[in-house]
C-alpha cells in the first residue's frame, strides 16, 4: 500500500458539533478500490496510559459491504471508529481508505470530506429547524458567507433531498421541526444528513439504542436499503437487531478481532460464547 496526500480540502467547523461534518467544500478524489477494499486496517494499536485499547487490530471492509461489529463493553469498538475517523491517532499500524488515502495522516474534517460519515449514538440534529432545513444544511455546499447569502437550491439538490426523505422514511414530515420528532425519527434524520454528503463509508454507532421495536424494525429496513450503495459499519449491542441485518459479523474483544463470519458462525464460536457468557 502506498500513501499519498489527500485531495484539496476546505476544512471548517461542522455546525452539528463534535464529530459531525456537514456542509464543507469537498474536492473528493475518487476512492480507488479497484484492487482492494474500501477500508483496510492492519496491526492497529492504540494505548491510553499504557493500556492497549486496540491491540493489533486487522480488518478489511469491501465496497458496498454491510459489516456488523459486536463485542462486550470495552472491546475497542468506539476506539476503532475513532481511528477510522481521525479522532484518535493509532500508535502503530496502517489505516487506509481505498488504496490511496492514509487515514493516519489526515485530520477529522479531511477524512469526513473524503467520504467517511459517522453517526454517533446521540442524535445531533438542529432541533429548531425543520426536517427539510436540516437536510439542506447538510448539503455538500460551500458554507462560506458569500455563497451562503446567495444560496438557492438547484433542482438536482431538491431531488436529492426528496430522495433522502424517502429513504429515511420522513417523506411528508419535511416541514416538522426536528425537535418535535420521535427519538427514532431524529436518528433517521441524522442518517439522512449523512446521506446528503454522499459518503462512501458510513459508520453507525448503536443506531437502535433507545428505539421502539417498530422504529428498530424500520431502521433495519433503512440500513438494508443502503447496503450496496454505501459501505456500512454498524456497531450495536442489540443482538436481535444485528440478527435481522447481519451479513458478515466481526466480534471484537480486548482490542482485537475475536471472531469473524456469518452471524451463526460467530454466535456459535466458543471464544465468543465465553466472552459473552463466561465472564
Ligand atoms: N480516552 C481514553 N482514555 C483512557 N482509556 C480509554 C479512553 N478511551 C477508551 N478507553 C478504554 O479503552 C477500552 C476500549 O474502549 P472503547 O470505548 O473503544 O470500547 P467499546 O467496545 O466501544 O465499549 P462500549 O461497548 O462500552 O462502548 C476501554 O477499556 C476504555 O475504558
């Protein structure tokens, strides 16, 4: 693998706060996956005061793949996502987005602009704005003052918003204030805001935490709809939910991959059973 500088990028502060990354100028060079995966992690190590939160972690995700990540508390799931999104620098190891982009050399905003979108567990939508406005704010446009003053949605952008509204099941709710949505709807809206940025890789951290059963079911449908169009990594503790969307599942433990394969294979893996039941 070869590293190279990333595409020209305008970094800025995302309006949705920590970790969110909406509304930046993107000059995203195509993510080259012609000879390999969209995400490549090799021997990643991360220590906090001598404690190895990630310990020689190896993982690859293919373009369009839906990957579920499970693992007990403290397994390193969040830290792994922090490494992928540039929030945490690994002590050692390789992390590549496609074949060219060395994630260990880029900052969070650069990584977001390249096409890695992350949704944190807690929704961070703009509560005082409508659903439509939230999606509009997340558009991949230049948010500096002059273009913002003269900003008008193009037909194509309106179509994109309409399409995202359908995908996140909020068609007909576009004029509602985001603050009045249910918890599940806020989560979908935030996924919609990510989709406005057309990310190649989407990281979802516990997307169904706190949802009703009906909302959880609809979230599964939504994620399955995104499969193939984006590469998706879902970190979740809810095994019933994972069971409904699982393709390939990776179980992390003590900062490394403990088991990987089909849901059935991982669930029946003795090491996994011991980690979940034997402790
Ligand atoms: N900033 C930090 N400083 C010190 N220790 C940390 C820090 N971040 C994470 N850790 C430790 O690293 C280990 C892995 O944490 P991490 O949050 O990545 O696990 P996780 O699999 O996401 O857990 P959970 O399922 O509970 O969210 C834990 O033991 C945690 O206490």
